[in-house]
C-alpha cells in the first residue's frame, strides 16, 4: 500500500519540461538569448561585463516507474535550477559562465545497496549516477567559454552545450550533457552552412564531474551495473564536421561526420522534402571501427536506414516511421553524449546497441485548441525487433506526451507530462526489461 501512496504523492507534484528545439537542430547552444548581434555592444572592458545578460531556469522533475507483475515501484522528485551569465559583445568577443544545482527532494531507495531487483536507472538519472546516495551536493559548472562572432559566424572555445544529431544535451533530466573543446560555425553562405569542432572532455547527463572523452565511453553501463567493468578506451578526443544545404523552402540536406579518435567513424545524413501537407524524410547512417579496441571489433561495420512519411494538417500531424539495420552489427555510440536522431525515436525507446533491428513507429500529434496553440498532445506507438544472444527479442511502447506553456506573463512556465507503457518480449530474468513497465514523468520549467 505504501508504494501506491508514494506514487500518488509524487504525481501531485509539478514536473518538468524540456521544450523541443527542432528549429535549432545543428549548432552550439547559447543559453542566454537576446537581441540582434552588435559587435560593439560594449565600448570598454568595464561595459563588457556591466552590459551583460543573465538568464536561467527553475525546474521540478519527477519520475515514477511501476512494474505490475512484481509490484515493484521506484520514484524520485528533483528540484533545481540553472544560472547563466553572458557578457556583452566587445570587438566581437563575448564570454560566458553558467552553473547548475539539483536537490533530491524525495525518492525511493536509489543506492547501490537497494533491495530492488531492478536498477532504478531513470530515477537515478535525475541526480548523480556516480553517487546515488548524494542528495544535496549536486552542483556543476556547465558553461565557461570565450566566443568571437563575425556577422553570422562564430568561434567558441571552452565548456559549452551542443545540439547535433548524435551529440546533444538530451535534457530530460536535471543536468544535460555538456562538452569542452572548440566549435566553429560558418554561416555566411545563406543556403549553405558548415560547423564542427573537437572536444576532449565531457560532463555526461546525470553526473556532476568533467571527465575525458576516453573515460566517458561506457561510463553509464558501469554506473548502473557495478558488475560491469569500466574499461578506459584509448582516444584523444571527439571530432565533428557538419554541412547543411537548404536550396529552397522544400528541400533540406544535412550531413554530419563524427570521428572518435582510434575508436570509430560515423557518417549521418538526412534528406527531407516538404510539399503542401506532405513531408518525406530519409536518413542513412554508416559506422566503422578505426582499428581493434574493446568498444568495437576490427571488422565492425554498421549501416542503418530510417525513413518518414508525414501528413501535416493545420491542427494535427501523423507520420509513419521505420528504421532498419542493413548489416548484422548494431549501431554503437556512447549514450553519455546524447540521444539518437532517428525518425523512430520517442522518449524512453532507443535502438542504439540493438543488432539486426527493425523498428516501426506511428506518431500522432494534435493541437486541439485554437486559443491554446502551445498545447501539443502526442500519441506514439513503437515496435522494435532485434537479436540479443542469438535470440529474437522485441520491445513495444505506447506513450502519451503532453507539452505546453502558459499564457501572458506566465508564458515562460513550460510543462511536460509523459506517460508510457512498455511491453517487452524475450528478455532474460535479470534484464531491466524482463517484465511490463508503467512509466510516468512530469516536468515544470520556469525560464527567466
């Protein structure tokens, strides 16, 4: 009975939102947004700091997971915020600094010594995976950079947030993924844009420390399962290069190349065509190993195709999406660095790491009220088959995802409510997906 009381208590607490950022899909992210660019916004070193801009957010995020077969329940509520300061522009230069803090307000036992037979991984991810017992000291330096901007292009050096298909904040917990390195965005060609960079450190989502790219690979598996050995991969860093071509209002092409030194090369390409109410999308991913290592075999090669057919009406959108492995090897990319970009992706369902996968997703979104345009209700269903230890397994998930923000002076208050029902088949008894799962998440963001 106590589990149900706990569940109801958490559900009554307001919860999170991470607003989706589909229009800002391929770039580094400046957490502080302000008006048009003026390279001499400040006229002196003193004004460089005095005329700066402050922003941030307060967030409440609650997660609950219930397994009816074993009557197993896990839940957690986190409260926290972020504060960012960006200086004004002085001779085209800008500096930025920002941090994040989190508190574990309420939770079931998330420690490594818990008697829970299922690791409460989603609840742990609200806080610090490296120290599940830590409920208060959960702060982190997230941004510290110097930036030079010329017209619509810029160069950025330091700690920053990134948003690319495979490297992104995956910001649905309390702390997003952040990266340290150098980033260049060239956008003087109007229809054509190039960006990329090189990074040697990362602070993965749900952690409080900055670690090397080498140390971050496979970190989640070790932190969520103490029996899993964490082998440091020998690499000097992560390189990225993106090219984007938009010849007209109907066609867009994006190509991203990811180079993990001594480990792997990944090429991700996306072509989309829109005409009237119809949208067609095609994604192709190629990955191979850069020599034998403990992450990928020497002869490893993965290819994956993902497609989308979408009908867009004024008040609703419906799409059929499918992702299919063209080779037997699974696409493998560190989940510590971001979520996957495939059309079949929905929250809590990934195909990264699955062999011979065939995933099909039906998505329906509606904006039901004319006078409440920000309200979006999404109903999604996904079914994925794949092989694990020579056996065929499958995962089916049904989700209702409600996102909105309030009106008037409260329009900066954003909400998201996600409810999911996960139906696994063929998983071993010690697997996280051995039995059916009811999962809920509530997020509230107040941005300033």
